[in-house]
C-alpha cells in the first residue's frame, strides 16, 4: 500500500511538472538579440508585402513587452507596426499586438508561430488568450496609442527617402 501511494505521488508530481513547466518570463527586450529583432521584422515584412507593388518599400518596428522560453521555444509578446510605402505614401499597413514564437537552429532563428489578435468584439479576449496577463494589460492599453512606434516608423521612412534621393 505504501509503495503504491509513493508511486502514485511520484506520477502526480511528474504530471504536474509536465503540464505546469516552469518558464523563464523576462520583462522587456532584455533577452532579444539584434538577430532576433531582424528575424521578426523580416518575417512580418515578407508576410504582408503586396506582390503587385514591386517598387514599394516595407518597414516594420516593434516594441517587446516580454519573452518566455519553454523547451527551447522563445515566445515574444510584442506590439508591431508595419507599413508599405510608395515614396512617402503609405499604401498599406497595420498596428497591433502579436505573439511570435522562435526556435533556434544552429546560430539562427526561425519563426515557428505568428499569432495576431482577432478583430472586433473578440479583440480584447484574443489578446488575453495570447499573452500573459501582465503583457495583455499593456497591449490593450497601447492599442491605438503607440506614438513611439509611429515615430520610429516615420524616421525609417524619412531615412529611406533621403537615401533614395542621393
């Protein structure tokens, strides 16, 4: 009886460890390397660039709320702003919170998952499902209020326009 109880106890603890793995959540972009930022930006630009506008230029900026690593997969909780420009004219763009999962293979990273919020009525609850609570609150607060990202985007576009005139 004691052996059975002991084995049952070990099985329960093992199950709890499997289902409630400890994660290393880190606030901000402390864990995010320049390479990871580039992979994120390139992925988003490639995903949304229109094929019918070959002369356009795409830009992406983002703000990282935090990261979490579980079993070698890094989840990044961020707010992204994307824009595609013909000269100084914005032809398409978006701005919203996303969760991106990266996997490191060798010395490079690959995006394994990209999740954006649902629109309309389900927008808040989908962010709460995607993000840890503390990051969801920040993302919901930032919705429609990301002036710092808009300023970064404007600077990238201005720099590109200045370079293209040389």
